[in-house]
């Protein structure tokens, strides 16, 4: 349930003295005359908690608070940014002065009239309790339940680790024109990791889930049981895995989390800053065919409750559903305000930052390939010889070339449409734009990930989501140990 922006503005005013008069004075010294291209103040107050359990023993339990304000002045391609953990007038003024010097702009303060925030553009957070006040023993009991359920799945489960992390981030963006945009943003993630052992063979299975909601909505008995079954199942599958064969093969990607390959290998290349600078493999290719006609890819920050969703981005722009690739044709890029202005277009609501201490840059929210028309079972049965990739681990991508390497945490060797055995040590090696042209079948079963994605870029991490239907891609290099 979204907190009214007016209440958030009053929270900052009462808690930290950020009255309209103070904001007008500080922002006026940032806007300057002659006018800069853009300027804003980003206020943040975040409360976080984290609990972890390992083999029935509480390893970590704590809560922390972070607060601060980032000041930004934009002049052409130059951005001046500074931050402070203090909210008093002197600290705010010093931050603005530092940002102005970095942006290399001088001038006279410009008059600014600050307006109270209006109604929220959206209500995407289905949380019922935007506090972290539930008793600590109640949260530890959730982790203990996961431990017990996972061990009950199979006697080969010899180690269990569970964690729960929640935060409530309250933000207020004061924009160049005096508009205030405010939001209170929940985020919760629960993780379960197990180790199964058979003789000297030890293998790991994991399952995590979360979203823009309070933790109470994520800890139903059904969710906890499902998590324990999936983590244990993956570990037991990997116990029987054989070394993966290597070579150029056809690959079927499962629905949901394998969309992380789409995010890394293609999504980053569609962010505005890389394309403005001409360093992306997709630069200057709007209107061109860059993928199979079966591929339609969107970035959607408006899906309720999803980990990558936001009512507004970190510049105060409402998020939206942006079509990136439509039936194989490149239609758009992901933009923040600065890159959109320099490229002669509009922000897509993708200006994001890790915290008040980080500058804004264009980032993904929930990046999804839309469903096709093929039956998922028919896609798998069409595979004469190849790999069925159900889950992915880590990966790397080079934005300029689009080259990527991804490890598979659960995968199977397939011949004549039949799964023969699970494989281990498997990696996918390829080129993002090239992979899109090799998509041969797209399933009707598009699924979103379970809510665990975190994206890194230029040293900043932000929550994201991915989605993918079952997908057949022909001729990918598979790295293996056999």
C-alpha cells in the first residue's frame, strides 16, 4: 500500500527540518541563472534488517538506518554530484556548492517555488505493513521452519542456510522546477541454500523469493514448503550430474530466471548512456532488425509487487512499460533525464541509483521477453542434441561487444527430445545480439523470476526482475568439462 507523498514530505519536514523555505533556498542555489540543464535534491531515509541462520544457529541479526541527501547539477554532458549524511542547511549548501564546482557552473541563485507533492502516479506495492516492527523471534522462526522443512526432504541434506532481509526506503526528490516527488518503497528477500552429500560428493541447491512487499506476504506455509522442496531437489539433482559435454549446440532455456541471460547479454546494451556514447552493440540501430521476428522484449517497471518495480524512478519520473525490441525490430532505449535530453527524446522512468550517495544512471527494472506461440513441451522435444538450461548462476558480459559467459546451476543433456541426465560444469558462451538472431522457438509459458535479481553497473547495485518463456536458441557455444 503506497504511502501518500504528502505524508512523506511532512515526515522529512518534521524529522529533518526540510521546510519549503529551506528547499527553495538550497535548490535555488543549484538551479542558478543562467539556468543549468537540470538539478535536483534526493533525500533518503532507509531502515534495513537482516537475519541469517546456519544449521539451526542464528549467525546474524541486526537492523541499521542510513540517511542522507544527494545534490546534482547537470550542464550539458557534465554532471556535478555531491552528497551529505546531514540534513542541516549548511551541509546541504556545501553539497550544492561542491556539485556546482564539479559541473563547472557559476551564476546567481534563481527563484524557485517548491510545491507540495500530489497524488502518487501508481500504487505498485501490495504491502500491508510498511514497518519493520514485527517481533524478532517471529522472523527467526521463519528461518527455523525453512531449516526443518529442507532437512525433512531427504536424509542426504547435511547443511542448511537461510536468510531474510527487508528494508523500507523513504525518498523525496526535489526537482529543478520545484516539484516534490516522494515515495516509500518496501523490499524483502528470503533465501534458502542447502548442501546434499553422498559419499565425498557435495552439491548445492538454492531457492530465493521476494518483492516489493512486507515479509508477512512472503512466508505463507505453501511458500516455505515450496522453497524447501526446490532447494533440496536442485541439490539432489546435482548429486547425480555428469560432466557437461562441450561444443556448439542447440540450447533450450527454461522459463523465468534464465531471463537473467537476456538482462545481462542484451538489456545493458539497450541502456541510454551506452548508446549515447556509441559504445553499445545496439548504438544507432533504432528501426533495424536486431533479433528473430519471434522476439519481443520489454522493460516494465509497473508490474505490481515485483522486485524491479517502482512507482517513480530515482529522478521522480513515473516508471512505464517500454518496448525495446518488437518482433525483432529495435524500437527504443532505456533513458534517464540527462541521456534522454542529450539524445532528443524523453525519459522512460529508468533513472536509478543505489542510494543517496550515488549518481543517477539509466538502469533496467523488470526486463522480459514476451510469450510466443510454441508449446513448451514441443520445444524440448524438438531438441535433437543439446542442453536444457533450467537455472543460471553467475555471468559476465562486455557491453561494447555483447560477448557473455554464463554458468548453469541446473542443466540437462538432451538427445532426440529426451532428457538423458543432469550435467555439471556447464557454461554458455556467446554474443548477445547474435544470440537474438538464433532464436528458433518461443514458448507460450512466459514466467517472471521469483524476486531475487540484483544488477551491478559502475559499482552500483539495484534490485531488478527478469522474465522469459521457454526458448530454443540454435548454435550456442557450450563450455563443459567432458
